[in-house]
């Protein structure tokens, strides 16, 4: 029985017209003027770069995180829901299935996007990198397992939906990958197709 669906955020639930590196380029002059370009220049979309840059430049991690958060928040200003997102959330709510979000993005950018698109209230729990120790973030299962514990759900009662290798956590949950970048327990083209798959897993239809 499926009691919980845990969604990844970036490129699973939402997309953006501007990529991380696009925003860095657009804000370069501003960052240079503020004296933080050397920080922004070394950052990548991978959260681990925050710690690398802080170490290389001898800076406080919190100061580097603020620059990364600024870039992520700017990206979300041009965000959009990916195909099937509203249909999936509506279906899960109708079925009484809990919905959680687990992402390596910062909380400020995530909440901004969810509220912008009017879907914040669908989620029973939102876990971002701000609530996770670095070693417990995806692809580690640490934060995922604590999320399950908090919601009172067993691994085999949950479904994880993501888009990358980092979402293939070493757990007993069914792992659905959107797209074909990596092989999941199941792969779907988009979240609309994920609804059909979930119906099949719930015994309400056939998955072909």
C-alpha cells in the first residue's frame, strides 16, 4: 500500500527558464560590484561546491551559502511547473496519499517557487538542504529515512520520484525516474505518466 510519495524538486517538479550558470553570468557585474564574484565564480549547481569554495577562499560557509541562495532564488523567479505536476499532486491528495519534498536546494528558493505556483499546501513535509547535515543529503539516504520516520511511513510504503542518479537512494521504496538519464525501478516520460504508473501500482489500472 502506498502511503507516501516523496518528490525531488529541481527538474522533477519545477523547471526554470534560467539555469544556475545563466544566473551567475547575468549577475556577474553586480557580484563584482559587491565584491563577491570570486565566491560566485566557483559555485556550481552541486551543493558541495559551497564547502569547497569556502575552504579554498578561507571564508565562512554561511557567507558562501548566502551567495548560492541568491542565485537559486533568482532562478526560481522564472520557474514553471513541469508537465503533469498539478495532475500528480491532485491525484495524490484525492487518494489520501501523503506528499513530501526532499531536495538539495535551499528552503528560501523552494518555498518561493511552491508559493508562486500555488502548490505549497499540497505538501505534508518539505525537507531542503537547510534541514539536512551535508553527509545525509542525497545520494545518502539519511535525510530520506528521517523524513519517513517523521511521517510514520515504512520504506516499502513510500514511492520516491526524481530525475537523477542522486534520487536512486539505497532504500526499499519504489524509485521512479522522470526521463531517461538513469535507470530507475520505473522510468516515465513526465509526471502525467507517473500518475498512470501509480494507478497501476495501486491496482487501479494497467501500466504498460
